[in-house]
C-alpha cells in the first residue's frame, strides 16, 4: 500500500512539472515581440536637421576690406557735416560727428583741432583733457611742441585748476601762472561753480569764486560756496570777508540768511568783528566802510 502511494505522488509531481514547463514555454513565446520592442538592439538614428545655407551676399558681418572702403568713402561727408554744425554753432552735434571720425582717423590733425574747438565752445573740459591725454599716449601726434603748448594753454585759460592739464604743462616745461593770472576771460557764476566742483583745492576755489563775484555779484550761490570753503578751512578772516560781500549783495533783504551765516561763523571762534557785523549787517554804508578797511575789492556791478 505504501508503495502504491509513493508511485502516485511521483506521478503527480511529474504532471505538475510538465504543466509548469508547458506554461513557461508558452509565456516566453508570447513575449518575444514585446521584448524586442522594449530593448532594441540598435539605437534609433538621429533626426536629420535641415542645413540652412548662408549666401555670401547677405552675410551679417561684412569683410574687413569692405568696412575700410565704406569708412573711407564716408569720411569727407562726415567732415562736411561737422563744418556745417560748427558754422551754425551746433557744437554738440559737431563734437559727436568729429569724435566718431577721429576714432576712425586718429592722425587727421584738422579734425582733431575742430573737435578740440568744439569741446572748448561747449565748456566740456573733461572731454578736452581726455582727448589731449589720448593723443599724448598714441603715436599719432597731430602737432609739434608749439601746438601742444598752445592747446594746453587754451585749456588752462578755461579751467586753470585742471590737474591733468597742469601735469601736461609741467611735462612740457610750461610756466604755470597763478589762478588769478590765468583768469583772463570773464568768469560766469555757472562756470565758476562747475570748476570748483571738479577741483578740491581751496585756494583755487576761492580765487575762482572771487573772480565770478566780480562779474555777477548778485548770484547768491557764489557766496554760499565761498562761505562753505572758508568755513571748512576754519579761515575766520576769509569767512568774514565773504560775509561782508554777501551782506552787500543782499542789500536790505535776506535777514534769515544773514543771521544763520553769522552764527555759523561765530562757531569758528572769537573775532572782534562779529559784534560789528551783527549790528551793521543790514547797513550798506557801514558794510562798504568795513570792506574798505579790509581792502576788499567790490564789483562795479554791485548796486549802490
């Protein structure tokens, strides 16, 4: 009996094994297409991108030879245009055109002189100085030593305290006069304030402002700047001189300004004239007497 049961168990195991083998074989045959799709033997070919051919006639960047030819052809037109601008006083437009031309033709002395003249007419001393410095650093020197001295001198007469121009003048051995001696042209208030803002030398600033006060004695910003400089230098006498001139310009007005400026000056320290200024600050006759005692130069344009 036991032998029969053992045989039956063996038969069942064989049948189960046969059934598992048949199912496994059928499943593998059914998955071959999916297997080949999921894991391709070779990667797909990359997509071919269309190649755009660029015609030489429509190239975005022209050849160097072409650029040089176009610049040479337009040079005379630029100079003629700049001449017209200069003739009618449009110095800003002339400077723009000439600056572009000089960058293309750095050795053209005529264009350089025109550009420097335009900068002087515009009172653009920064651009004037920068152009001279760039010419000095380049090999294309537009003129001889006499030309350089003349151009540096022209700049110093317009901007006596320009440090860059002073350095150029020193390199050429030019005598450097004092700011007072250089002020040959009338000094307007706008020009004086612009020059003082670019130069921190107090002696230069005082000389420039005093010259402008002679031309425009009623411009209060000149006195404000002069008082600021002398106060920062703690120059009591210089501050008092500026205060006398300002009070004369104010005539009978500006009471609040007089008092504030007087108090600011008194903070610098004691002086015998503080009390007199507090008493006679609105009296033109007394102020003129005080100015004469201190040898102050009064502008002839100052109203009586």
